[in-house]
């Protein structure tokens, strides 16, 4: 899983303010990949690291074109699901008030997709640098599963020998391991 986060620095001593910050993660990142048609869950964590409560905290996440929104769950407040997910958390207490969101999507198109979530509050926030987070996810072509590959076996017995022929119904890399086993008395290895 790849996570992107902004620093969660506490306000300097003597200042009284809210400091909302967001962190985000979602599926394998560069070098990994999720197949087209698979589910991808974005996890977004929102925290108030300030010395004052943060009022009317909201999250906005415009999903990338390569995913289809399926569902959204939040630990606090409510969210609306669509191409842009919006959540209203209400107030987050000072010193670590927290809310989390899980956005379930289905991948639709191959590519490297960037997703950025941002938060806002009605309370003064002197540190806007940590109010957004971005995650990159690689979506690769469909990943074949064993259930998606049809294999037909045909037994051929030319000149007393047994041979097998396999036909693979979809393009895939298939590895076979065939072991010979004795089938009756006196046919096993001698030792």
C-alpha cells in the first residue's frame, strides 16, 4: 500500500489554533498494480493536531477518471458518494480529534491514476500545507485468475506411452507440473 501524508506538526508554543491534517492511502503504488475490474479502497484519515477544536470540518475527494465509486463509509458525520466524494465531519476535538473515511471503488481503465483529498474547516488553520494528500495507484490490464482460464486435457496413448495435450482457452502464462506415479504392484521405483 502506498501512503502520502503531509507533516503533522503541532502549532508553536503559545499559539491557540486548530490544525487539521489529512493522510491518504490506496492500493499498490508504482511498481505494483491493481487489475482492471478489481476493487480499490482509498483510506483517508483526518486529524486535528491543534490546540483548539476545529469546527465544520469537511473533506473533498474528486476521484480519478480510472475508477468507479461503489461505496463510502465514515467514522464520524456523513458522506455523499459520486465522482466527487464529500464528507462533513462536524467538529474535531483538539489534540488529535480524528475521523476516517473508506472509499470503495472499482477500477475501470488502465493507467497511473492520481487521487488527491483535501480538507477544510471554518476554524482558523495556520498550517494549510497539511490540508491535502495525494496517492498514486497503477491500474494494469485485467489479471487472469485460475477460474478465468479454461484448460482441457486430452489423453493420447501412442505406442504404449501416455501423453497429455492441454488447450488454454484465454491468453495466459500457464505452468504445469506433472509427476509420474506408480499404479500397481511391481511398478514403483526399485530400491
